[in-house]
C-alpha cells in the first residue's frame, strides 16, 4: 500500500467509524476514540486486502468502507461501559 492509500485509509476509517457507530441501534458503550480506532483499523485491513487484488482506487476505497463498517459494528457494542453509575438519589 502506498502512502496515499495509507492516508486515505485513515481518513476513511475516521469517517466510517463514526458512521458505523450511528448505524448500530441503541446506546453504544464504546467512546468516540474506540469507534474511530476500529474504523481506522478496518479501513487499513480493507485497503491491504483490496490492494492484493486490484490497483483501482475506487475498488480499494469501496472495500475499505465495507470492512471498516463491519469491524466497527462488531466491536463497538462489545466494549465495556466505562461511564460511572449515577449517584444515588436521596
């Protein structure tokens, strides 16, 4: 993967991580940083896989989007909730 592909994977990963979080219904315990990291990792993996089969920028971008959205949707709900419980009411 060339440097331009690496940069596009990071940008796509950030965007798709956020979109993947929005696509999963219900409250998400994962924070924004975890969501963006899973999106970036998914885009990098998708770019690496696609670059083995094609040199087309658009096909690589499409595979990055799909893989990043899948990984974000799978990992985000499985992260432990770190928000503190509400204080007891008196």
